[in-house]
């Protein structure tokens, strides 16, 4: 038994060996890849596109910047970044799951922007890039699926250039307990059933709902980002805290 299998982590509400989680997450996203946008629509009641636009508003891409979008799957963030950044910008999309990247490469935007895009299969906890390589690092609805979030944040810090920026978009916690309980009722009772009806896959959607509840709240996650070395760490709640944007700088 490996050391990773001896240490445990969570896979939704289940405890599993650390060595098992990456393969299990890979299985989830292989299953949902062809319906990934639909999955996000179910998880966010259709407003994830507005949240992603808010992410770009705060990031404020500029000409010549190079973005690393981790867990970038179907290219949503990379396409938005390149459209806003203008001349000379590049985006590298990294995902653990080849089938997710394949969905991204099929999109019309991928063909139009082919000269500015790279698609890489890789692990957020062991990025295949040199240090000080990127101007911006984004991860959207992906960091809660990483086995060791601290390792992913350390890798983000390593590959960013001095002056580079981290930005994380993730489902979070609503500060109002009654509203959080209402959202939990929707999440646990509606989303898995809709996943079964629409995608024929209840279990993957059940995991995704559970993974949101296991993710640290806004303040705790901000502390994790600071612990990785980032400065000027801030967050903004979206839709009352259903999701949150976290920002940090490598100074």
C-alpha cells in the first residue's frame, strides 16, 4: 500500500485514500464531459456564465499576457480571456481529463483562436511547467476536486511570474443559514435527479453536490491562499455566496 493510499481525503461525503481520489474524479469528469455545460447549468441554475464574466471583469486581461487555466476543460475561461486580452495574449488550458479537453477543442472558438491556445493533460498538484511561466492562473469550479488543495495552490504560486495573479471561481457557502438550507434542499434533492434524467448519471452529480459542501468557506479558503504565499488576498461573493471569486497576487 502506498503512502497516498494510507492518507485519506474526501470524495464527496466518502473518505477514500488520497491515491484513489484522482482516478475517481477522472471518472466523474470523463462521464460528464459531453454534457459539462449542462452540468454547470444544473449546478448554478444557469448563471455560471454570468459568474465567469464577473471573473474576467475582475481579472481585467491585458494584451500580451499568458494565462494558465487549470481544470479548464471545455475552454470557457480561456476563450473569454483571449477575447478580452487582445493582441499577443496566449492561454494554456490544463485538465486531468483528456475527454474534457477534447470537448474544448471541438468548439468553434478553439478553431478561431488555435494560434493562441495550448491544450495540456496534467495534474494541478504537479504542473508540467517551469516556475515563473505565466501572468495569470485561473481555476473555475475545479479546485474542490483536487486531492490536496494546498499542493495545487503551491504549484500556482510556483508557475506564476512575480506580479502574477491567481483567481479562483468556486461554489461556496451562503452566509445566511436559512438561505443555505434552501440551496442545500435544491442541491441534494433536485440536482442528482436532474443528472439522472438529463445525463443518465445520478452518481456523478451526487458527488459534485457533496463536494461543494465539503469545500472550505470563503474565509478559510482565503487563509489557504495566503498560506501558499499569495498577498493582497480578497474575495467577492456571487449570488449571495452560492459561488465566490478569490484573488491573490504573487508579489
